């Protein structure tokens, strides 16, 4: 909704969505800082917690890509902030929004209920006041999303859940046509890999500060529920059979940032007991964590903000397609081409479709597998496919015959991911 408002009064949709992502991450960071301020009673730990959260690599990445994780992190931060302030009913509404923005937030429900149990003097009433708006809000969101998915199928995804069975497939990751490995070495490797990634994201020092923050959280009787929140937020994606999980762990980083802020408070308080100079030194060292995180990523941010690789790829590809062509592309390229075509009005004569073997619904028509649709379209229109993974197009053997689309071949050496895409013309489908 925020992106839609921004798009109506200013920039084009992609810029509007990025602007919305920036603002949502900023709000989430502020809520993390306010939560720490409420726990410690001091502004400095809150400010450093907000900065650390904003500049953590997974969180920073959410602010500069068109994804849903920023809204999810914002809603989760608001949920935790309201629970810490003893407002379970409002927290239930915020958590329902978190579920509507990103379904795997359901994983942290046990920890959230635990927090709601201690949010008020009457613990049972606190849980009830939290669960009622959560259930009602989640029901509204689920019905809305299922209805929207049936009427306007989402683009750029191989999986659009439209029922309870699909929900189970989503949470079990079977949507990716992968299955959990049975080799224990796989899970040991993933644990080591993910632990190293978290430590690297926190520059090591952040882990030490988070551990020190456990003292404050234990004193506030929050260590148990927040530790459970952290475990649930990391464990599921650590053992997830699919590899793209780094941004999905943002729920855990909300808790880590709060622990870091509380750790700053503990370190500074103990340092000041040894003298004002030691206290100032502790603040300076703690301030170095978010500043160093920012310095490490600012170069990548500048490179992203000035790169035109994606735009040039879309315009070059659309210009190379024959008139009236039917183009099949994988989702990461299909969405880019469709955006440039629809928003900028480039090559409206080209029909853009996702290259999927499964049945795919579009607004007004359906495609029962790209091969069958392509075989029918070839009678009177040229058919083009993205050839970055041409071996998979020839399964079963010799089922699809391809020839390079010379007009779309990039000139010179490939410089980026999209320069390696070679568009192929389908000459025959057996």
C-alpha cells in the first residue's frame, strides 16, 4: 500500500517500492531501538541497537531490493515492541500483519505467545487478548491472499499457494521439488555454514555483545522467550533443503539486535564502574560495530545505485526479439522483461511468458506447460527461450531443437549475470 501511494504521486513502481522498503527498514530499526531503550532506560544502547540492526547485511539487503522481508521485519519489530510495552491486543494485530506479509513468521508463534503470557499481570487474559486479533487478522489476510491468487495469479514464482495443502507444501519446502536429505553430514555442514554466516554478519563482536545482553534479558525475564524466538528464526532455514535462506532469517536478527543493544548497556555500565574514561571507551568501541558494518556495505550500495545492468539487459533483449514473438523465460528474467514492457511501453507486440513445465495461469488465459503452448504458437509466431540453461530444454533428449538468436547475442566479453543470457529460437518441438 505504501509503495502504491508513492507510485501515484511520484516515481515509477520499482522506485516507489524501493522507497517503501527503505522506510520500512528505518521504522523497524527505530522500533528495535525503542525496545532497547525501554529495557535499559538509556538512549545510547537504543541508538546503537537501531544502527546495528539497520546495517546488518541481511537487513541492509532488504532495504535495497524489491522484496517482502522489509515489511515482515517491520511488523515483527512492532509486535515485539508492543509486547514489551504490555499491549498484547495491538501486538496481535501487528503479528497478524506479519503473518500476512510473510507466512513463515508462523514459526515464531510459540515465542510470541510466551511473550504475550508475561505482557500483563493476568497472564491468561494477555494471551487471549493477543490471540483473538491475531486469529481474526490472519483469517482476513489468508482469505484475501487466496482470493487474490485465484483472480490475479502472482507473477515470477513457480508456486502460488491457493489452499491448505499448498500451505503445507510451502512450509515443508516441497514446492521447490526438493526433499530433505537423509545424510547427517548435510545438516552438520549447514549448521557450520549458517553459524559462520551469522558470526560474519555480526563481525564477531556483535555475538559477544549479544551474549552480554543476555544478562539484561535474564534480569527482565525475557531470556527464555527471546532465545526461543532466535532459535526458531534460525533453525528452520538452517535445515531448509533450499539454499536461498539468508534474507529469510530476519526474524532472528530482530532479537539479535535487541540483545546487542542490551549488551552495550551491560558493557558500558560495568566499564563506568571503573571510571568515566573506561565508560567513554566502551561507548566508542560499541559505536564502532554499526559504523564498521556501514563502511563495509556502502561501496556495494553505491555500485547497486549506479548499475544499469538489469535495465540494459531488458531493453537489449526486447529490441532483439522478432516482431510478434512469444518469449519464454525463467522467472528472474521474465519479471524484468515484463516490468519494462508494461511500465515503459517497450515492445507491446511481444508475448512474455514464464518458462515452466507446470500449468501456469495468467490473467485471461492459462498455459498448460510451455512446450505444448510453444508447439501451437510456432505455427504462426516465432518462439524464443532464454538459453542460459539449454541442457534442461533438451530433456527428454532432442525434444526441443534450438538455434541462436544472433540479433540478441551480447557484444564483447560478458560483464555481468545478465550478459551471459543467450536467447535461443525454437526451431522444432517433437
